[in-house]
């Protein structure tokens, strides 16, 4: 625990979040405080987006640029490779590096190699890697169908699309899925109106993807042909942008527009993600009938380890508009051998408009009890608007939270610290923190808690009691988590 406290102290100095007593909060205007947090978040965003490349791989370094050539050796900025497909074929060794030229764009999936560093060179914006196969406003055609205002994209798309993002985030589509009733009828997932095919699309920017049948996307656009209406249309296609590997480092990359995970991995050690931008991720169908549901289940996280992990860090990243979680270490625990999650750090990140900012769970109640989380640190992050982003189109609207532990999991943990963070509003729980044993609960210290008065503070404790964000919340935080110096800010309705 001593080394965790040292880390917290150092990070607090860097981020300058600090803490203020509740009495001082009562003396200042809430609106002024919120504006200060807005400015602090904007400064953090600029710092992340303009972060220099400081990683220095000790092995062979390969370079990629959008105007490179896969016939090159890739060993210098003057002889860069061009494609991720070529990169994925290289026999990279631990300590090698891959540098993408800043300002350039690639599309496809990066298959990381063990111990390799992936970062940026040159000047300008972070190099972009998109999961979207192409800009559907410029590639292919949108063809009118026999149904008024409904257009079909005239290109085969066999991998499920999570959503469509227009003009780089100015607007996005609503994915219509079907509820399957016992009598065989099907309903619109949101409105509960009868819905059987694209012919039932009625509302502007609703879409239906027939990925099993004709493999076509249909979009309702009440303002004309989508390619004429929008300058860009990105497709959040099912699949991860990066398949991670043990020992890999990802630094100064911009990863956007995919239907699954931005960076995804199973059991992994020594995974580091720094100075990255990750946005508009998730929403594709994970399962047609999981959890006994009569409708499909969607998924998608920015950075995920599903399994055991050791030395996992996500730091100084800007993460936004994620269908599920910004960062997560998780596993159901349905394996015979013990699973260990050790030395996990999420620090100095700006997380906005995700359904969950930090998600974790380890072990269902019916799995073996020797699974364990150890040395978990969540410090100096600014987390804002859980559930306010495009993920609010999910049918389970009761789930958003800045920290989501899922109370049906055992979550055995030691040395779990959550300190010096800002938790700024949620459409549901501000925090969802539960464990089967009270000693597995994290210690909270010096955090700022902002929520609408009378809204949900969250489901807390070994019993999963739901607490209201009211005048008793400070006392409850102290009793359950040891939070003695937090800052409580009430936003009045």
C-alpha cells in the first residue's frame, strides 16, 4: 500500500485536482465550480492531444506513412511502409518499435506483437487508425428504396455495424434491433412499435442492418440522400481496432470508429496505453440472446482486458463516446484456475460521455472464491457525463455509472484505492461499487462528487444498498469507503 500512496501523491501534484472541504463548497457558486471543471477538463484534453512522443524503443524501429510503400524496408522515415496489412506480417521482436506518421490515416485492424511499442513520429495530430472500412459518404452509393426516406447502402457489409457517425461526431444513427415476442411478432427495441424490416424505419437517422441476410445497411434520412447530406459517414464495424499482446505499449495513437473494442485483449501482462485518443467505439451485437433476453446484446469498450492481468496501465488518455466502458479489467470467473488481476492503474485520463468510465468485475457468486484483484489504483481522472453519450440508446438504461462493479460479482480485492478523481454526473448511478466482502471494497479519498440532488449516488457495499445523492451522502461515503475529505457538489434540478 505504501507504494500506492506515493503514486497518488505524485499524480495529485501533476494533475492538481486536490480536494476542498464540503464547507468551502457551500460558500461558492455551483455554476462557477462547474465552469472551473470545464476549463480543467479542456486543459487536460489539450495536454493529451498535444502530448509529444517520449517512448524510445531499444530495438529495431519500423516507420509507416500514408504515402509510403510496402516494398520499402520501413527502417527510416525516408523509406516508410504504407499499410497495416504489411505491418501485421512483420516478425517483430520484443523491444522493437513501430512509428506511425502524425497526421496520417489508416483503416483496418492492428495485430500487436509481444513486447513491441506502437507510437507516432513527425509533427501534427496523432496518427489515426479507424475500424471503419471506408467513409461511406465518399465510397459507394446510397440508393433510394421503395420506402419513403429510407436509403440502402449499396455495398455488402457482413460484419454487424454498431452505429453510423456523421461529420466526425456532429450526429450519429440509432440502431434499430428487434424484440422477439413469444407469439412470433417483432417490435422496435426503443418504441415497442411493430418492426419487421427496413420498411418499418420511420424516424430520421434510424438504421437497420440486415447483416445475416442481404448484408445491407438501411438508413432513414428525412433530409435527402445521406451522401449529399453529410460530408463523412463512418461505420462502426464489428471487430477490435487493436488486438493487444503482453508487453505491448500503445502511445500517442488516435483509435476511432469500430463496433467492438478499441484495444482488446484476453489474459495479458505488462500492457500500457498512454497519451492516446479513443472515441466512437462499440455498439455491435455481441450475442443474439445472451442472459435469456428476447433481444440482441451489444458491447464495446475503449480498452479492455478480459481475463487475468498484471501491470496494466491506461494513463493520460482522452476517451469519449464509448458504448460500454472507457477502461475495464473484467472476467466472469468461470474458469477452474484462480484468476489474478494485479497492479492495475488508471490515471490522469479525461473520460466523457461513456456509459461506464471504469468497469471491473471478477467472479460470479457461483465461481471459485480464490480469484483476486490486488494493487488497483484509480487516480486523478476527470470522468464526466456517464450515460449521456450515444450509448444511451442501449435498452438497459439503468446501468450507467462512472465506476461499475456489477453487484452480482464477488470482486475480491486488496489494496484498492480510488483517489483524487472528479466524478461529474451520471444518468443513473454516480458510482456502482460492490463486493461480496466488505474488506474487498476500495478506499476512496479526496474525490469530487457531482450529481443532481435527489438522483442516485449509486449501489454500494456488500449488500448492494442504493443510496440517494442528498445531504446524507458524505456520511455514507465515509462509513463505507473511508472518504473523509471528498468534495460534494449538488446540482439542483
